[in-house]
C-alpha cells in the first residue's frame, strides 16, 4: 500500500479504470466487461479513497506507541 500513498497515483489509476469502464459501456456495448470494469472501479474507489487511511493505520494488532 505504500506505493499508492501519493494521491496522484491513486487518482491516475482510478481515472484509467473509469475510462476503460466508459469505453466498454459506451463504445463496445459489452455488458460483461462493462460489469467487470464497473466492479473494479467500485473496489478501487473503496480501497484507494474511502478506506485508504484505515488500511495505512493498521498494524499487527499492536497499539501504536
């Protein structure tokens, strides 16, 4: 997770997945890959923006000193 700590890296990754998702839905009209990329987009938003700070703060069950 440390490599994704800078915000710009997370934004670029999510933007690429969003463009791919849009490509599948709007240009290719492919529901299968559209759903897969939409799921990847939702997971990426959850992981890299909503829950990112919680994951960084996790330790091995030991309190921070």
